[in-house]
C-alpha cells in the first residue's frame, strides 16, 4: 500500500503558526494497524554522530537545552537530540493496546543527560522539514502556551505535548503514544556518540515517508545540526 505524504499531511498547519484540527486518513490507520506493536526494540546500523564535516560530534559539545537534529535510521527520519542538563535515569514505560512495556535506557554522556527522540509526532506523523518545524523542545524558561509550561516537546499541528525527561511520554493529547526513543551509545574514551536502535512505538516510518527518497537507510555517519539551521522557520505554540 502506498501512502502519499500529501495525504498524511492534509489538514496540518501549512502556514506560519496555524493550528488546524484534522482527521487521520483511513489508509494510514490500516497501515499502522498491520504493524507488530509488540516489537519494542529494533536494532539498525550503529551510526556515528558527526558534524557536517563528518568529524565526530563530541557529547561535551552538545549545548544544554538546545534543539539539535540528525537523521536515523533512514535519511528522512528526523531525530531531536537534547542535553537536558540533568541526569535521566532508565525507566519502564507502560503501554496499552497490545504494545508491551519497555525499558527507556535513560541519558548518556558524562552526566547521563543526553537523550534522543524520533521527531515525528505520534498523532499524525508531523515532522520538521527544511521550510518549517512545527515540533520543538521548549527548554526551561521558554513556556509553550498550548501546554502552559516549559521543559516539554510540543507539536503545534494539533497541540500534542511530550515529556523529554520521562521517556517521551505523552503529557497532552491528541497523541496517544510516547515519542519513539533513539538508543544512543557514548564512548567515554573519545566522547563520541552513536545511534544504534529505536525503542518504543513502532510505526511504519519507512513506508510512510517512502515518497521522500525511498527511505534510504543510514549506514555509517549522520550529521548533527541545530534545528534552527535545518528548518528556515520554527513555529512556536
């Protein structure tokens, strides 16, 4: 079944700052329903995180409370990389509707404060693109008005909110599932970071975004940049 990205994004906020309420496409529901929701950890290629010159991006260079983005495990699947400036311990995440509980691995780096989440809203698969991003992290001191607090990841398309300090769990609907965790590995000798697996919610990312370059898998390195350097406009809400 071919799912067109235009169909998926129909009803999303297309203009600057617009928040539109839409309904999910029936083909997308069918495609997701066919997935194995019990598969909570999927290993992919172990990939080195680099700068745009393909030099290793050191964990100590990740600024606190800044929105960074890289792509994994496919070249069109954006991942939000955050240094939350506090230790994030491993934790169990409870699920429902046939999705098994799973262990969130916690933060990595010297202070165990670095986490990564697939930046695809679990409501209707909204994600950052080069023109704009409707999804971002609101650090301490920057309040999201649709949620009423800071230290939260919000999607401005329909108002979903997620807790980056608590395994990406849902804080505010309409999203029902936590953000998918990207499992990171930290090399304490070199201070390098690697992406190695997805944990949690298991949507058919490759099929959904197949229109954008056939979902080519990343095999060796993936470059980190600030979200503001990737998206021309960051929509806040």
